[in-house]
DNA sequence: CACATCTTGAACTGATCAGTTCAAGATAGA
DNA sequence: TCTATCTTGAACTGATCAGTTCAAGATGTG
C-alpha cells in the first residue's frame, strides 16, 4: 500500500452535505463542493461520484443521522408521548440553534425542489418525509392516543417540524419557533387529557392549559 | 398610435409567476420565461425587466394576490376567530387543490432559498412572511384571545400554513393537509373555550373536542 | 531506490446561462 | 401610402456549468 487515502470520507461527506444544505442542489456547483470539501475536482468525481449521486448520498446521510435522533427522541412515547414529542421537536430546534449548521432542513429544501430534481432524488426526499410520518404514527399509537388522533397528530407534528425549516430560513427567532411548537405540544397535551378524562383516569399533566411560549425544555 | 402592445401584461406576469412558482428562481431560465409567457426573449427584457427584477415583480404580485385573500378570510376574526382561521387555511388549501396552479407556495420557496437569493428578493420574501404574521396577530387579538395566545397562535398558524407548501410539494394528500390544519384549528377552539370558561361565559362551540380529520369546510 | 497507488491541477468539451443588440417585419393611425 | 411604434428572431458576448481526461507529482511500502 502506498499513497493512502489522504482525506477522511466522513468529513468530506459532511462538508458536501452542509454545502447542499446551505445552498440547495441548483445553487451548488461542483467547484463549490470542491471548495467545501477541500477535495480536488477530480477527486470528487473519482471518490464521491457525480453531482447527482453525491447529492443522493448527502440526502441519505442527513436522513439517517437525524432520523436516528428523532427515533431516540420518540423512544419514550409509549410511557410519555408528550415528552417524546417535545424531544422530537427539540432535535430540530437544537439543530437550528447550532451555529455550525445552516438554517433550514435538507429534506424540506429537497421536497420544495421536487419538480426540478431527478426522480431518484425526489423519491428519497419523499421517502424521508414518509418515514418520519410513520415513526410519529407508531410512537403516538404506542402512547395513549386513539388511532385517529395518532394519525392526525403524526401528520401535524411532521408538518410543523418542516415548517420550522421554512421559518428559520426566513430568520425567525428562537422564541418564534418555540411558540410554533408550543401550540402543537399544548394541543397534544389537551388530547391526552381528554382521553384520560373519557377513561375516567387522572392525567399526570396539570389541569390548566400550558403556555405555549413558556414551556419548559429539557 | 400604431404597433400597439400585442400582449396582456397581467397574463404575461401570471405566466411568469407560475413558472417561478413551479421551478424556483435558480431552475428558471429566461428562455423558460419566454416559453411560459409566449413573449419573445427581447420583449421580456424590454417589457418585464431582467430576471431578478421580474422575479421581484412576480413575488410581490403573488404576495398581494393571496395577501388580499388571507385578509378577506380573516375579516370576521373579531366576531368569530375560529371561522376566520379556518377560512385562512382554506385560502391555502384551495390554492393547493387548484390543478391549474403548482403545488407549494412561492413565498415559502423563496424563503427556503434566501441564502442564495439577491438581498432585495430575500427582503421581500421575509416581508411577505412578516406581514402574514402581523395580519394573524391583529386578527386573533381582535378575536377573543389574550395577547400572549394571539402572538403564539399567529406564529403557529403562519408556520403551519407554510408547512402545507412543503407537504403538498412532497405529494401529501388533501386528507393529510386537512389533518395538519385540523390539529391547529382544534387547539384554537380549545383555547377559545378555555378563555370563555375563565370568563364564566358560554362558548358557541360544542363542548366535545372536534375531530381534526372531519372538520366541516365552507 | 523502485514501484504501485493515490492526488493534483490544469485543460478541454459541449452545453447552457444572462444579458444585449439589431435588422427585418408587422401593425395601425394619419 | 407614409410613418412611427412595437414585435420578432436571430446572433453574439462573456461567463459558468457538469463531466472527462491525463500528465506530473506526492506518498509510503517493499
């Protein structure tokens, strides 16, 4: 073995992912990717594939990385669905708050560009959103929600989660983002309380309506 | 006067707007705009300006057109904020359901592309979102919500409204979109009911929690 | 040192892009 | 018909794009 690989594949893929994430597919040139990764233009093609292939790898990488975090956040859904959904939103809010990372969301951005993306990329973007929806459905069903409420809340939570990407891109403040998810969290809290009342059991949640803007975090 | 204008400016602007709306700024070439409007390439520059100027005009046109509709929807907020918010969402849902128009939302799409748009265009996109937020704040304050609830719901409703653009781009069904807004509408209904109870008055709304997926429309 | 492997920079192709220019043609009023 | 105005199509410029190729150099092992 001589002339070993002189760059770290994971680092390079992360750099490419962040470049696509910040500027989108259309506004990222291969030269941009070369600058972002520090790899030579030739090395990009030989090691990471062409632009479309690389974008697909970045999209899957993004979906897998944050998918795992969303999974972990929802892991307590069976015992405490409200905390699970709060933790779910926190994955996104923490990502947005990270100054190292671009605002927005690569999946949301790709979804918006579906009409002008390759069929393969479009399919992966739809898939990522679909998986998130199914994750939320399963988690809420495992909690105390009815099937009907679980489905509706899953769609709603997934959508609100994507809306954070749009609003953060437009410069929304952390307080705004908290208000946005606060209403959803309150609504879920209320649904759980209604279900408990219907069952005749008492809820662990306080009886008064929570404030959407002052919800405790972590 | 001879050699009168042979095209209708409004029709041409609408066609350009729809082209930008469908494909976004980066993926729309001036030739695309020429094809979409039926105008010669030279005519585009002489009558509609360069690409950036034209995009700005289309963005403002879009914001004004649907801004008026959102205004009209919210006009009954003082007497019936719940109906107003439903009507607000219906403006978006009807637009998405219109097969003549692209999915998504030109403002949401522009917001997502802010890092790669010209400062002028980025400012107009932010402005459009800000105006919508203020509209909702004023409407909800005019209704029966507390200032704190009005602010939180305004941010939330504006965000959910933008999320519909993302989800519709990704091929979400009308039922999914209804579920998304249904949770928000239910939450608002609950907030109004809580406030009425606190006041000791009776609400016009039924006491049972409404279903998010079977909400009546129109 | 010799060798195999990887990396690099530069050049090149063919395509598309935004923006401009202009001569030829169409139009309709005088 | 004459004329002023608008429209058209085509060509052109200079830039950027994705993708490919390759010779020169760097690297580390045997």
